[in-house]
C-alpha cells in the first residue's frame, strides 16, 4: 500500500472517530475495561487520603464452590478460590470485614493503584448522590417530575416521568439498550457527543411506573437533574459529597461526552480503584456513616433497601441497586464489576474484571458472604 493510500485511510478513520458515533463504535467495538482511556474525563480530587485498615487472612476451603460455574468444562480442573479468580479474568478482588480489608487479590499487571472503570456500577453511586441532593433540599422528592429539573424535552408527556420512575427503571421511555445493535440508542449515547441534545428528543411510549425495563438513559437524566438542581457539575458533586468526605485513597475520573459540552456519562463513567469502590460499599454498610460523619442520609439507605425481598435465588431492582434474598445490596456493572454489601455478615466484597468470566457472581457473592 503506497503512502497516499495510507494517508487517505488514516485521515478517514480520524475524521470518522471525531465526527460519528458509529465510526467510533466500529473501531472500538464493544465496551472493554480500557474504555476509560477513550473518552474525555473530569478529575475527581480526593482530600487527606485515609487508607483502609488491613488484616489479611488466607482463603479457606469453603470460599471455593463450583456450584456457580456457568460452563463446567471451562472449570473442570479448578479446585481453589485463587484458581477461580485467575481463570475468570478477575483483575481485582477485595473483601472488607467490618472496616478492614481481610483479603485482596490483583491479577498480574494490576495492583491497588490500578484504575478500573465502573460501567453500570456507577448507576448505584448516582443514586447515592441523588439521596444527598434530596437531603440537602436541592431536590424535593423522588416523586418530582423530571421536567422540574430538565425543562427542554420536545415530548411534553415527559412531565409524567418522575425521579422514582427513573430510579426503578420504569420510565416508559423509548430507548434501546441492545449493546450489539449499532443503531440502538445506547451506542449513540455511549460513543456519541452532545448528550443534552439527544435527551431533548426522548419520547414516552409507555405509561411510567409500569413495566421494568433497564435503560441507561434513566441514570443520565438523574445525573442531569442533580447538576441542574444543585448548580454543581456532577464531577464536583462526586468530589465534595463522596470522594473528599470518604477520604478516598486516590483521585478518580468521570467520563464526559465531549470537551465542549462536558456532560457526564452518569450511566457508566466512573473510573476508580478497588479500595475506593470498597469505601463506597463501606459507607453503605454503615448506613451512610463514615468515621462518625453522616455522608449519605441513613433514611436514604433504608429507602434503597425498602423492597419486598425476592424469593430464593432471585434479585430485586430498586433505586438503582440490586437486592438479593439475604438482603445483600449489589452495584453491578458490565463485564463483571461488582460491589456487594452484606449487612447480615458485616462484609463488603468488590470484584472487578475483564469479563464476567462464566461465573454467577451474584449467586456466588451471596454464598461467599455466608461462608467467610
């Protein structure tokens, strides 16, 4: 291939990446754990970092169970907990008991300072910020219509959608979450620019409050509502209400749509370290309290948990968190990002990975919490 042809191809790719979400989607393909490097970001500063206490213990035999392997042949020679983490492409695994790290694993090439993108586990963090904004009086209630905080929708029926509908994924909006369809809305929102321009065109197609349908745009709207109500960019709200009060060990970043609009991708874009994700779990475990300071309203944590308990083996979805039959709270992200909070056993478990790894992590974490 001559130099001219190479130049034309490279120029075309560069233009496509900068001007078209579809081009970026084709080049980048499906989401992966390095996606945090592909988007512009806003820095979330910590203040006076406070390391978690450490008292490591060795995994016991009952930490391992093959019952949660989804592909038995893949795991036929796996007999230990460590083997399971390695084969499942787990990059970080961390367990807190009370307020102390009792176990910490990192795959080769990773350590405590390694950045991990949250994907949809960030949705649960956005829900915590909403609770803070309500407690501070910026937002009156989860039953406020979204149009109270975002006013320029083209579809006037959007006034029927409340923050509660968004939190519980029952908004009734037209939004395709299919990650493998290049024409679905999620691809346009994930890879595209000018998110505020996109949300103006949202349409209501079902009665809000009815059918549960997982849609990332619901979280985007909550994030924008928080920004507009508080008058504070979302990344700064993370900083002043979570990162600094929790004395996170490291700074973090939040992905935005583009350098002009700087709209946070609230549905997926938090990039942080395993220990700091564990601190998010820890403050929830302590009903919003950290080192004697009430960071998140206790009543908000109680509201998150105020859901009819599912039957054995099933998972409920409420206020952007998942709740299992033991009352464990879980923040869950694509490719196997998990923050699990066990009130019953006073534990926080964090799993971060390159893939889901053919393991039923939701079921396994419930099992592990009962066997530590």
